[in-house]
C-alpha cells in the first residue's frame, strides 16, 4: 500500500475517532455538564487531532519533534535539514526522505 493510501487510511480512522469525541462533547454541553468536564473533552480532542496530524505527517515523509507531546511536525528548512516551528530544534536526516513532498511524483497516487 502506498504511503499516500496509508496516510489517507490513518486520517480517516482519526476522523472517526475525532467525530466520536465531538459527539461526546455535544452531549456534555447539552446536558449542562460542568465546565471542567467540557474543557477536558476539548483537550482530548485537541490531542487527538495533533497526534493524527503528526502520524500522517510521518507517513508523508516529514520529521517530527519529539520534544513535545503530542509531537510537532517539523518543517524542511533546506534539503535534509528539519526545523521545529515551536522550539526551533533542528534535525539533519542522513538521506533524502523517500516520502519527501519536494518531488512532484510523490503527489501522484
Ligand atoms: Zn520542538
């Protein structure tokens, strides 16, 4: 299975889980749940989205910064040099990543 299909499958699974969190949140709000409970569900939803984003980014060839949880997607500053947009940490990859989006052919399925 191509990395694109794996990423799409992973994103679809995350969306299903995220939808469940949103439904739970809606029910809490409708039931007049305490603010703390609602905030906790919102934090869970945020973490779910961030984890899914990092997982999908890895599948697409991005590096992730492990100095945070959920992990932060690093941006390729120049070929093989990745930089974390949150903490500025830089990582050099030994080889050009096979999943790099810099080659147009990777966009084709
Ligand atoms: Zn970082």
